[in-house]
């Protein structure tokens, strides 16, 4: 029995069944590569689902963890430590927002944002304004797995098993101005969007829709809350994806790459919104601890020092361009989209999506398929063109073999994919 087999058997016996893991046991990594227990090297275009911004074993991170862990790992939020204000300064300077709260994960940051919206509407009501408690979220949105986040997440599969979910959420069709206008009223306390939907299939908001959401929210005092948990911190070539639109939210959330793999989430907001929280209204034992904050500071400084925003733009554009050339040779690719290193290729079947992920794994390349048919590539920000070429070559082979197999099936009298 291999070590992987032993672990699989133990997990099958001991863990709650939440993930259908790929049969590979990772033990180390360096740069954009991750190594399995046999020393086999994989090119990682998934980066732990958009987390390992600086890749693996980056000296800025390992050095900071080593040094900080010998000083102070945890204090609780009852006392001061050196990290939170320093990190908040970096995030507020880059986001154009004024204040921060730190959590541990994306979903927790999102919960804090939802609570801010309800509390803010309460403050406005106490000042005599007419504003309700409803949230407008978007179809295909994904905001996390805790109750509030799940309730504002679109797909039934995430919500239905846990019904009843948090009431007061209505979903608007993505980029549908008429639907947004029809559903918006002064009952709404916040409009919730991802500037580019991640799990929903790398789908960007249109400029018109985003601008209308901003205008509607401003017209009543409702908040525009932008979830940057997947797109933020430089993945799209700007610190925040909303900056591509020139639209400023009232609240934004961050997590995934912010501390390069150490769990950390953040909610950032305007001074106006911040006045709705007071001591005791919200909190966390672990959130914003000294270790996570020090690593996040190191990650931000490295992104800046190493020009990784520009790299995300350049290599991301190259990636999309190469996928577009591939699409000319393979009808199975029906769309290529993205921004910076948030890249996707939509396929014409879920079967091919699943097969492509498995075949890429056999070729030692990690990718993921979301929304059934969308190949998603959220690689580390240190990705180079040569890595893109390796991936494109492998995809080319896989699609060619698949098409040949389909042709053979058709000529043998089987079905051809429509
Ligand atoms: C846009 C977005 N929001 C929220 C989340 C939830 O983050 P976490 O898994 O850290 O709770 C995710 C995770 O995929 C996400 O992509």
C-alpha cells in the first residue's frame, strides 16, 4: 500500500465527506511547481484556488513566518500588536477605502460585510432615512459557505440542503440592467457583486451594469459591496478588480492571496460605513493575528517590489491570446475570457471539462473546471510565458485526442457531440 493509499483509506474512515479529492499526495513545492510524494513535479496553474500568489516556498514568506513565529503568533484582538495598522494602511492606501477589519477566511470577511450593511442601514433609519434590510445579489455569484455568505450565493446546490437560508436576499440576472432596476428599491440595504465572478465562471460585470449598481446604491444610501476575495490583491493586474472600471465601492472583501497561503480575510470600508460598528458588535478570536498580518505585509511588498501587477497583466494577456489561438484549432473551446491572471476557457461540454482536468493532472499540470464547462486558471502571480506554453501544448494534445476519439466513435456509428 502506498502512502497515498493509506491516507485515502484513513480519510475515508475519519473525515466528513466534503471533497472528492484527486488521487495525489503533495508534500512540497517551489516557485510555480508543487511536488508529490514521489518527487514528481507539477506545474500549478491553480495555486490552491487562487491563494499562493507568490508560488511555493517564497523566501519573503518563509523568512517572515520563521521570524514572526519566534516573536509572536497570536495575541487575540483584546490587545495591540504591530501588524494590523501597518497592514490596514497598505490596504486602505491601495483600495481608496478608509478602514479595515481582519478575519480568517473569505466567507468570514463576507459575513462582516453583510453585517456592516445591515448595521449601516440601521444607522440610516435611526437618522430618519427610509431604507430596508434586503440584499440584492447576482445570479452565478459565489460568496462562501457560512450562512450569510451561502444565502447570498446563487446556486441551489450550495443553499438547498441547508434551507431555510437567511431571508431577504434577491438575485439579479448578471449584467441585466432592466432586472437590476426592477429589483432595486429603498428596501435594499446593499447590492452585492464580484467585479469578475470567479466560481460562477470568470464572468466580468459590464461597465454599464457596474455603474448602474453604483448609481442606484448611491441614490438611496444603500451600499455597493464588491467581493474581491478571488479577483483582488493584484490577480487582475490592479490591486482591486473594481479599479478597472473606475468605480469605487463602499465596502470590499479580500482573502485568498492576501497572505500567500496563511489564512487571512479582510473587509475594507468607507468612513461613512465604519461608523456603524462599535466595540462588541463584531469580532474574531484569530482574525488579523500577528503571523498572518506580517506575512500579508511581506506579500504586498513583494508584489510591489517584483512588479507582479505588471507581470499579471502581461502573462495573463499572453495566456488569453494563446488560448484564443487554441480556440481557432479546437471548436470545443467556445469562449476565452478573463483579466490578468484570472483566465478561463469555456468548453462546449461538461464531459470534456472533467476529462481535461484529469488529463492535465496526468500530464502533471493542475487546473480546475468551474460551473461544469469553464476551465479556470488562477495561477501564482509569478507565472511566466514559458509556463503558459507548457499548458497550451498539453491542452492542444488533449483536445486533439478527444476530437479524434469523437470522430472514431462517430464513424463507428456512435454519437457525435453536438
Ligand atoms: C468570490 C469569492 N468569495 C468568497 C469566497 C469564500 O472564501 P473562503 O473559501 O476563503 O471562505 C470565495 C472562495 O472561493 C470566492 O471565490
